[in-house]
């Protein structure tokens, strides 16, 4: 079922794809290094990044209340099967992605029994799929070698990767609207002026974003805030706030089985309640 964490994961992936359309191994479209993650930055890490000219982009649920907008009758809705157009080749402790990305596909790796799935977004490429999976693994403290559309986990005792296409049926139990704040922590006004339109342009062009349970969240721009007068003279902050309307669902048939006979591990960009 969809959860607040799932929406944060999807937004973080979209931000990463907007700034690194060719994956994080290639330069960003704004010419500076950017870190994208869920949650707020810690002061020591942020100070070090700002001094080095690195932009931080955080994605967190806004402090406002969650609004209950449940209004549809409970009925099963079939999820249209998606053709598998994304491929993955596995060799030793590495995986290489190729082909074409499409919403509804699910990519994932299993490292020493822990599953790390990623829901493919509309603006993904094989390189960004690999990049987002590498970020997920690193958040779980794995050392990952990432290049182009390939990842390698040198310390893994066991490793596998798969791509599957979603299908099934969903029953919507309730629906909510929640705000999400995308904060740009920048070392100078120039980098902020470059990063903000790249992210905002990518998000405001979308009406729905896919979630890994097969449902979608409708996103709507709500506003933002620019702060120059901070206590830290080297920090230039801008917030973009988007509302997301998304359902809590029950799946009669899960979108796809990514891996069988494993224990599912929740991590920084994984999606909860997905049968591994």
C-alpha cells in the first residue's frame, strides 16, 4: 500500500532524475554537485558541503496536517499490465541496466538476502535507475561502485537483480492529501537560481507520479519560500512545497514478484508493504 515514505521516495527520485538525467556518474545539469535525500540535513554535514560548494536537496513531509479526502466507493480496480522494456544483466556482484524505462516497471537488487526495490518513474533512463538503486544501497551502508547504467557491490556475499512489470488489482481503502517540502540548501545565490527551476520545472510538468503498489499520487504546487537572511551567511535556502493526493490501497495481486523466498528490508528509497 502507498505510504508517506513512498511519496517521498518517488519525489526524491524525480528530483535526482531532473538534476542528473544521465545518472549521478555524469555531471549535473546545473554544473555543481548535488546531494538528494529524504529527511533534513545534519548541521555538520551541511556546513561541510556548503563550504565545498555542494548543493543539498532534502525531501520531507510538510509540518501541516494530513487532510482526509476519502470519497470513492470501495471497489477493485485492475492495474493494466505493463510491457517489460527495461532489461538487466547480472555478472558476479554487479548489474547493468539497458533498454527503455516505462512507468509500472519495478527494478531491484537483492544483497545478502536484503531486497532493495525501485519503482521506475516516467523520466527514468537505465542510468538513473542504476543511480537511484546505488543511492538506496549506500543509504543502507553498502559500498557501491556506480558507473553509467551499472552498479557493483564488491562486499556482497550474494547478489542478484531483476526487472519486473506490474499488474494486479487494487482496492482503495482511504485517500489523503499531504504536503511535501523540497528544500534547496545552496552555498550561493547562483547555484540556487540554477537548481530551483530545474527541479520545479520537472515537478510542475507532472500531474501524477507512480508509486510501487501500482497506484499514483496526484501532485500540485502549493508555494514556496526563499530565505537569504539566515544566521549562516553561506546558506541560501529555497523551499518548494507540493501537495500530494494519494490512496492507501490493498492489493489483491501484488504488482509483481521481484524476488521470492527472501526477507524484505525497508530502506531509504524502498517502498513498504511490497511482497518481496
